């Protein structure tokens, strides 16, 4: 199955990061570029939601493509209106209508889940995510990137 995180999409991600003035190493791969864009989009959306809309849109589409690549299948549709939707997770294939499982979240919620700022369980409990169907639990797939926690300094209690 071909990747949904196409080279063209990765180029758009890298271009958006450059336009946003984000510092990214030259050897950053596709995963790292999408992670950087998601974090940049969230930071910009917190300060200026209107201006950040194009970044959020691209970050949502790229992170959904990454989810579809990592968890291929057709039994769950992940929707982030109005920016995108993908089918993922192995299981029964459907050909018409609503798939057997659906997950829907706002762009902000989706990106917070993707980068690990919001845990899956909390988002579902708070109603920020609507999830239905037997394969709709994405806790094993999110966050898309591990949280980066700075090392503790000597003498610091954790």
C-alpha cells in the first residue's frame, strides 16, 4: 500500500516550517518534520488562531497521513473536520457508507492528541473526541511521537 505521507506533502510541510521560521535540522525526516509542524501550529494557534489556520490545516492533514501509514486498514475512519479524514486500523473492510468505527475530533484536539499534550482517555472522558465502534480506541496509536522530556538536572527531585 503506498504511503499517504507523500513526498509532495512532506515538501509542503518543510516549506511551511521554513515560512514559519521554525528551526529544524537539515536531516529531519518526514516524521520529524510533521511533528515540528504540529507543535508549531499548536503554538501559533494559541497566540493567533486566524493566522495559524493554514498551518493547522497542513499539520492535521500530514499527521492524519502519518496515522494512516502507521496503522493501515479500513475499519476506522478518523475525521478532523473541516481539514481531513483517513481510514486506518486493520479489520473488516467496508465499501459504502459509514465505516464500522468512527473517531472525530476538532483540529486543536487532534493535534494535542498527536503530540501527546492530551492523553486519549482524558479527551474521550471530556467529550473532546467522539469515538464509536469496536476499533475506535486510538490510545495505542497516540501520541504519534513520544513526548520529549528534558533530563532532570542533578539534585532535582522528580
